């Protein structure tokens, strides 16, 4: 199997979502524009790799396989940036009594790779690996603000309708101006953008000169944020982000020796 063929086979995994945890050959054929013989071949390859499993007692329904869970476990336990960040995130949560998120940006979604929750505070309507819109919330805006101008424009062009609907930007010039402001001030505070009762404060973690930053985010109720010193929270986040960056650079230097 060529690499390009393998890449095409993996597009089948993109068909899964929380609202659609089961697929079949008809869905693959229709949504990926493939013939049924090709769809069956893709299914066979993915089942063989344990990335999919056939549901017993069905006429041909498939769900995600055990290898997905194994890979997620390995990622959680071995991702160096996550492992470096966890102690700092735990300390932030204890100091602020707010939730703390570590987030990165995909091409068209924002994904949390780790979170620490204060006690049993139930604020997260999403969790690790759950895609979120890139046009809402503090995390994606903070990351996008650090991208090259052309990539910032690309995000605007793809989500201009949504950005106008939420009242954030009505033109590419307005979007660029706001991104420049966010980058310059070093943080972004969102107030009820994703959930009307929740606010978020994000700062960048710049772990690579070639890749966009990740974000360290404090999440809490809008009521809670009304009674805290926002500037103190910004200092706490930025100082911890700097420490995470330093530890990651030191680890990278050790590994390169």
C-alpha cells in the first residue's frame, strides 16, 4: 500500500463524531465519493489495523476500534508538553480555584489536550479531544493572533460568516486589527462566547518557532470572573506559560544531545 493510499483510507476516520459513532459502507461511499468495493477495502484495512471494529449482530456497521483508545492513552501519558504542563496547571488551579486548559489549534477546530478541574467544578461542556469552533472563545483567538498574516486571513476567509454572526469581525481588515491587538497585549479574555455563563482567559505557550503556539487558559463562571483581579490572573498565566516554555526548551536540548 502506498502512503497516499493509506492517507485516503484514514479519511474514513473523519466520518466519526459524537453524534455519529457508527458508520457503514453506504456512508463511506456517499460522503467520500468512493465505490462500494473501494469502501469495503478501506474498511477491511482499518479493521485489520484495529482502528475500526465491526459491531456484532449488525449487517455491516462499524465503530472505532481498540487501537484508538490505546493511542490516546499513549498520547496522554507520553506527550512531553502535556507532561511538563500538568504540575503547573495543577498549581494554577489550586491558586485560582478555576479550571485550567491546555489547547492547540487544528486546521478547522480547537482541541483541548489536557485540563485540570477545581474540585468537581462542572464547567466543561467539552473535554480532551472534543473539537470546538475556532471563531469562539479565548483559546483559538490567542493562537490565531500569532500566525503569519496570510494564515490569519485564511482563517477569516473560511469563517467570515460565523465571525460576523457573533459580532467579532465584519471584514478582513477588522479581523487583522483585532488579531494584532491580541498578540500585542499577550492574552485574550472571552466573556460568554462559547457558553453564556462561562468566561475564559488565555495566554500563548510558544514552544516552537516553526509551529503556532498552544494556549494556557483559565475557565470559570462569568460571576466568578466579576470578583477576581483579571490582571493578577494574566500574570499568573503568563509566568507559568514562560516556565513551561523554558522546561520544554531544556528537555528538547537534552534530547538533541
